[in-house]
C-alpha cells in the first residue's frame, strides 16, 4: 500500500504520481507556483488517484468563486465513483459540502476527519480557509493547534501547520503567540506566504506601521515572486503606507502591485476594492480607477457563492456611480434570501444566504445611504450590522472597512458622541492610528465641553 509523506494510505497512486501530488500540495501550502499543473500531471498518469482529485477540488474551492465551485463539485462527483478508503471518502464528503455552499456542515465533517486523521494536511488547509471564510476564530485557532500535537517537526508541511496556527492566533488577538508561530513557520520555510501574511496582520492590528513596512520589504523576495498571495501581501504593504499618510506611495503601489492589470480573480478584486474605498473615505482623489474595477466585477454579477465577495462587488458598483448594477446585485441577493433558493434539500439554507441576510444586505443599505449623503441613516444601519459582521468572514483588517465607513458617516452626520466612542475604541488598540486621531480630534473639537 502506498502512503503519502505523512504516512497516510492513498488510493490509486503510483510512486511517481505521489511525488507529483506532494509537490502540488507543498505549493498549495505556500501558495507558490502552479499546483494545479502539478496535480493535473499526477491525474494524467494515475486517473484513479483519489487524493489528487481531492487536491484539485480544494484548489478550485480556495478561490470562493461560483464557476470554480461548480467545477470542483464535478471533480468530487467523479472521485466518488473511484475506489477510496474511509479517510478519502470523508474528505470528499466535506469538500462536497463546501462546493454546495454548506460551509458549516463542512466544518463539522472536518472536525471528525481531523480527529481521526490529524496528519491529513490537505483537509486541514481547506478546513482552515473555510473557518476563515465563516469568521470562526475559535476553529481557526484551535484546529491547527490540535493537529500540532500530533504533527512532528520532521513531517513535510509542519511549517504550514505553524503558519495556520499563527493566523488563527492573530485573529484571536493573541499577537505575541502569533508572532512566535509565524516566525517559527518561516524559519522552517521562508516561502510560506500564509505565515508571512499572519505576521503582516499582527503589525497592522498593533499599528506598528514602520515595523510592518520593514518586515515586508526585507522579505519581499520570499513572498512576492510567483506567489498566489502576492497581491494580498502587497495590499498589506499598501495599507501600511496609507495608514502612515504616504498617499503617493499608496497610489503607486495600488497601480503597480495591487491592481497592475485587468485581473478578474475575485480575491484580487476584493483587495483593490477595499483599498480604493479606504482612499475614498480619506478624501484621496483616485481618479477613474473605480471604472475598470467595476467592469471587472461585472463578470461576477451572477456569482452568489460567497456573500463577502458580493459585498465588495456591490460596493465597487456604488462607488463607480453604477447604481443600476449595484441595485441588481442587491435585488438578486434579496430574492435569494426570500426564496431560500440556496437550500440543498437538507432543510438548512446555504451559509452565504445567512451571511447575506445578516451582514451583506444591511451593509450595502448603509453604504448606499452614505453615498447618497444620508449620513445619519448610514450610520444607524452600519452600526447595527457591525457587531455581527464577523460571521461573513474576512479578517479583522478587512472588516475594518465597516468601522472606517461608520466613523466617517458619524462625522458627517454630526453624531459626535458615537464618533468619540468609536475613536476611543480604535485608539485603545492602536494609540497612534491616524484615522482614530483625526476622528477623535474632530469629535472633541465639535463638542469640547463633553468629558
């Protein structure tokens, strides 16, 4: 019986195709190179290699796009017709739940699978990504922590488990431990882009801007070339410069690194949208940059797979002045929520519809009011949605867009008591945050008599 590099039995592989699979999995662990090409080579030579089919499905699902999820469902359906062991069948089942929008049910499947097989690195990585996409910070932290106890340092991929744990710790607010695990991961593999990403988040959350810039610049050769996460890590560097007030550097990085071409990759469109909106809130003239971004998002207008994506798509159309396109996105999501069109026959709605109802739609109503100059209404709507926003995924840094918009709405509405409270909250975590200081000064200048 053939076993993988972590001593787990695999079905349908040969020694040569297993080597190609492990190369592809290692590339996925670091988000480096072209893992799909490597796994396709394995499948060409061994079409009944079940874990290669599972890896290809996971790679497609990692992008959170509807067409890719539909393709992944086809890969999974085919793999289910092949001979497989119990672990492989459990993995295919969990992946199929993701492909059909049942992210929470998938998480439960992964709980059982990883309890029985803690060294299934592919299961851990895709489970980690969808713990993140669901905003489940407990599983994001504890799932890799539990695996580490059974995952020795000499096993291939140990660095990836450390990097995942680092990110879970960061999103849970344990920044010192996150740095320790992130550095340990990178000491084992300097190319681990997810570990770089975890450390970058720590600097952002602490407001250590100069240290973050130095960190990213010093290690740029490790995280930037031929990397699937390069745009997002460039986004972090751009955000540092924006936070420091380096407007020209931020715009230059946006044009050359965050949005250098006409990519229609959703994860890259999200970064571009989030950066332009931050600039918009600060009164920075972004010229005509919204229009080509709105064009790119238009290709995803019928994509309902993940409500976090729809929030950014509609935000772009609103900012670009394309109210009809934004209205179509909102109306489509409202219809899906009303009709329960995402039910897969189990009696429960797809996770993305729950996210849409509780977070995406209220946020979009708030932003629409903001753009129309209805600042009091915008502030009221955004304030109601903000506390539960974690449930539609994204990181604390990404969801900060909501707080930034709410603060600006409060300022423009003249709601200075609420603005003071939010500014104080922000400055407690990041004492030198420029946005927090600007809003705090505005609030106290407007009503200096309030203690």
